[in-house]
């Protein structure tokens, strides 16, 4: 794990992107939460089908195509 400031990161982006191949780099910001930089694994990247499914779900919510769920008997509400 490596911790750098935003100024240092901006000045040496390539260096820190290369380091992120081996370890997580945290960029600390003065007025915000730190940002972590790491290499994404194959499991971190959604497939085209997953992205399309999420997009359809968001569109359904936008159009009001939702169902009420009874939290007392959630399985009965889903099935």
C-alpha cells in the first residue's frame, strides 16, 4: 500500500498507475475522501449482458414498472 497526495499523484500519474499494478495506491485529498487506485480483476468488470440487464432494470424503475414486496413473506412476493 502506498499513500500519496493529489499534487504528487498529478505530477507522476504514470508512475502511480504502474505501481498500482503491484499494490494499491491511495491518493489523499485535502477536502475529500481518499481515492484508491488498483488494477481491476476480470471479476470486477461487468459483462455486456450484465450491463444491459442493469440498464433494463433502471429503465423499469424510471417507468414505474416496480412491484411491492411483502417483507414478512418475501418469497411469496417474489415467486
